[in-house]
C-alpha cells in the first residue's frame, strides 16, 4: 500500500530502441537500426512535486516516460517507495498522457470527466467532477462540447481525465506543446497546484521552457542524447552550474540557457565537436559530483486517493454509456452520428425505390428484381463500410490512447461498440427493408419481411466488422475504404449469382463461393422473392403471354413454334436453377440443401457472428509500436 508521502527513484537506467524510422519492410522483418537511447540516467522525485524533463528533440524525453511507465524494456531500476514499479501496478495506480491524446467527440466537458470516473458514483462522483473542473479552470466550459474547446481547454481536459482518478504518478508528454505563452503559464501553474493538492507526482516533458514557469517546477532533468546533464531540485540548479564554471548571465532564462548548454550545436563540424566534448564533460561532472544538497520531501496537504482499476463489466458499461452520450445529443457530432447510423441506409433504399417502384411481374421482372436484390445487398455492404469509417475512427483513436494506459482491452472496446451499433443497424435495416420490400413481395407477410430485413442486417454487420478489422492496421480513411471496396467487390462479383451465373464457373471458383457471406445472403434473398406460384409462367407484356413454354429455360435452340421469342424463364425455379446451381446439376433445387431457407439464413449470421468474435481476438493481439503510435498522432 502506497502512503501519502512516497518517492519515485530511477537508478542507472539504460534503454535501447529504434533510432531510425526505417522502411516498412525493415519494420516488418525487425531489421530497423537500433541503439542506446538512455545512458545511465538516475534521478529522484517525491509526492506532490512537479519534475520537468528538458532536452532537445531526440534527447530521450519520451523514451524516459516510456521507461517509467514500464512500456519498454530497460536495464537499471525504477523504484516506487523502494520497491520495483511493475507495469500492472503502473496501469492500476498511475497514468501517462500524450499530447496527441484524443477524447470522445460529442460529449461535454462534464460528461467526459464523469464517464472517466468508474469506481465511484452518486454525490461523491459529482463532487469530484466539480472539484477537478474547478482545479483545472474548466468550470465555465462544463457544458461545452469537447470539439468546441480551445487548445488550452482541451489539453487541460485531457489531463483532467487522468487526474480525476487520483493517480500516484502522472506522466505528461509535452502538455504545453503548441500553446501560447499565457496558456503555457496557466497549464504549468495548474499542474503545480494540483500536485500539491492531490499529492501526485507529476513528471512532464518540455522542449522550450519559459522563465515564468521556473517557480512551478520542483525538479528538473536535463537530457542530451540520452545522458543526464543535470537531475535535481530547480533551487539548486543555478548554484550547481555556477559551481562548475557555468553561471547563468543576468536577465537570461536559466531553464533555456542551460538547455542550450546541454544541446549539441550542429551548425558546423567544429561547433559539433566542441559542444559534444563540453556536454561529455558536463555529464561526467554530474556523475562524479552530483547535486551538492538534496532537499527533503514535500508534504502534501491531502492524502492521495487511488480508486484502482474497475471491474471489466463496469468498464464495458461506462464505455457503452460514453458512446451513447456522444451519439444521442443535439450537438453537431451527435446529429451526424444519429443521421449516419439511422438515415443513410433508408435514404439509399428510397433512391432504389424511385428506380424500381414501377416494376411489373412480366418476364423482365426476373432481371429487374434480381438487380434490385443485388443493389440492396451491395448497397448495404458499402454504406456499412462508409458509416464505420466515419464513426469508428474517433472511437479507435480514443481506444488506442486509453489501452496504452491499461484502462481496458480491445475486446471490451469492441463489445461496447457492438452494444450500440447492433441495435442501431437493426433499426435502419428494418426501415430500409420496409421501403423496397413491397416491390419484391407482400409486406403483409410478416415472417418473410422480417427474414428479408435480417439478411440485410447480417450484410451490414459483416461489412462493419470487416472494416473494423482493417482499421486495426490502416489509419487513413480513404485507404481503408479502397481496401474494403476491393475486397467486397471480389466476393460480390464471385458469389452474388447476378453478375455471373454459377454454371459458368470452373470447379475451384464454384467451391470458393462457399467461403463467402454473399453466397448465402444472395441465395436466401432470391429464393424468398422468386417463389411459386407468383413467378410461374410470367407474360412478356400486357399483350404477349408465355403460356406455351414447355422447357425449363426457353432458348433459341429449343423454342416451341408457338412460343414468344422474348420468353426465357417459365418460373422462378428455372431462374434460380440457371443462376445458382453447379454446371452439372440436374436435380430439384427445392430438394437441395444449398437452397434451404433456414440454412442460408443461419450461415449468413454465422459469418457475421464469426467475424465479430474474430475481431475480439484481433484487438487483443499486441501490435508493433510503430503501428500503434500512428493512431495516436
């Protein structure tokens, strides 16, 4: 059990990792160039203190945060109150905030903080939310949507999402990045007050510190190419460098002056060599002499409270509530989400109704209604892909940020998403089916209509989950769309039975159709529409009948002398036999298991359920760091 007054200590920490971006092939094969990033770094910090890690780009600031958070392997010791800090302990009691962290759009500031606190409820929770908003100067924007916040407000809210959980240690990656001087001062002063009030150890990185934040920093660590040039109290900074012959000139910013002193000068070869030797001497001097006087611990006024890690069920429930709150509101993002989830598919089906509503039961109805089924099925696939790319992107970014902190797993995130998405997609599938089904059948036949809508729903789920699987690896929405469209086009062209009859396939292509969701969905829809006796010996037009067709399929070679040359199919059974049977098939399709209605409905949903389960496992697989990082950028 960690008390209210504790110490975090790093002793002789070394860390090696990737030092060059490398090509995709190099990253895939693990041949990226690596090197030593942190070299024998040691420092100590106490509860209630703010420690700044300063250094130029490439100095190892982010790597040091990753080492403290136990996200990367290292040599040496990271000790919390004298005991090794383990990764699971960090995830349960500490927090890391990247400057690129994304929040769930559509929520207000108050909702975001409230839904981030999962272990307490009721009055205590409401009081805690109000307290944190006041501490972070966010009370005046409590009911403002997160997408409408300024950069400073957004950054403070991101910090508040972690601070509200009372972490023992709070690591902040560039919390003032891209902020103006006034807001930089505001953020650092707020962090200093929060550290003292909550007894939290705050460690932050900065690239260009200003002089006005000097009083708020209790300790500072200067890094240069992985070496520690100085690590100790800020009050001892000036005395230390003055004592070794580097006094800070008057009217200079000491933080920036010593940062420049700790940075390699690359403007010329001579300056590079000179500055490199100087920094090496500073590093060696610090290792041998260190800080002459180490100040004692701070004494925070408030005992630190860590609520720990909530249960898996509660996490899923809070994710579900957070997703609902981001959708069902009258703000711009909420209206967009509701419109895309509930209206895009019915609007597309209404356009289909405009084109197909005057379809009559003549011979051309075989092709016309088959075309309507094809457009309904493929349109459902493509609209599901579009909706998922637009709506799942922000959810995915938030997941990658929070999963890094160990808040929840990918399976929990997808389960919460599915709990929201599945009912919405069912509603939109029912609405879309109600628009076009009167063209294909009798809507008063409730069971047949419901089955038609369920098949469309399975198409929507399958395409959605396929897109989610690809979005695990691909960040760009356009690239994701292209990949999905190509994959979908392949199995639609192969197995729909509309663009090409199964009878024309080679054996391997025919058997390949059994591996696609489209085969079972298309056969079910066609089988339910082209049924007897509705499609039995249809006339060619109002004035021309096809009553003299005697063959299963009328062609120019077997045409009866009295029959109409435009009549091809004597029944829906003949049409289905031509489009969906093997080239050597000679039996009755109604006696074939491939045309069993319940079988095709069940297999369609088996595909959808199977890919949902597959995604749960996919999102549990640890991804390479270079893939995860690009989702947080």
